[in-house]
C-alpha cells in the first residue's frame, strides 16, 4: 500500500521554516531540510513556493504583518518613530533570522508594502522633503536591523564558544590587553575592564542610539526652518 503524504499547507510550511531557522540558522535552511521536517518530498514544496527566495519573501511578509498588528503608537513624529523602532526590535527579536529575511527581500509582498508605507507615514507631517523622509525611514530601520542582528550574532558566537569550552575566554582577553601598550589599547582596556562593553545589546544602548537618530532629524528640520 502506498504511503500517504502528510497534509501540508502554507501555514504549516511557514511554521516549520521558523522552527528550522531557530535551530540551525538561515545558512542551513534549504527546501530539502524543510521537506524532511514536514515529512514530504521536496518537489511538493514547489506547489506552494517556486523557490527559496519566494519562501523568504513570504516569511518577511509575515513578520511585516506582525509588526503592523503590534504597532499602535500615536502622537507626533518623534513618538511614532520611537514606537515603531521599539516594535520592530521586539518582533525581530522573537523570530529567529527575521532580520536577515527583512534585509534579503524586496517590498514585493502586500504586508511588506503596508509596513513600508506605515513607516513613511510616521514622518509625513514633518517639513522634510520626500527624499529626506525616505532617508529618515531607511536610517531608522537600518539602525534597528543592525542592532538586532549584532545581538543575534553575538549570542550565536557565545553559544559556539561555550560548545567548545566551558567558559568564555575573558582571562585570555585580559592577558592580551595587558600585553599591549597604552597607545595601542589603553582606552579599550579601561572600558573592557569596567564592563562597558556588556552594555551592547541592552535596552539602554538601544534607546541611546535611537535618541541620537531623533536628535539628528530634529537638527535637520531646524536648519530647514531657518
């Protein structure tokens, strides 16, 4: 008797994709691995997605929809941009490799377009010209993407080191820094020993970077209003 293939759907494929992304990262995601996870033959996936890139597009579209559903900030452009940045960071941090997906895809899906349009609406009330508004949105979203991506990569690096050894090479780092001169590494050494680099990826670091961006936008607006 011929073995019956499991029933699959687009939702099941997307769910399995997120599971694989969380376990192995985007580098190892393949249609074959995805098919194995679903218990089907790889060609069956192509009834739903013509290519891996199309799958990426649909996953990014799903992330965009979640961001839109969770973003409810009102107020002036500063409050809206702040709320948007916080929401994007929150959603991306919950979905493994979603930052890479957002950076690797084009706005060719409906919810990605809605997300992009919503970002632009945050600064529509400002006196900036259209080109500047686009630059504001790109600067903000690139900041959030890279902040989340840096933290994600740092966690992966830590996990990889701990897999090979039981502790982080902090002692080796201190030995290296102490072997270098004040000119070569003085400031870095003092900051490292005082624990300042541990602030990377924290809420306070994120909020400070966001503040710098907002102050820069305000300065551009003031210069135009003179």
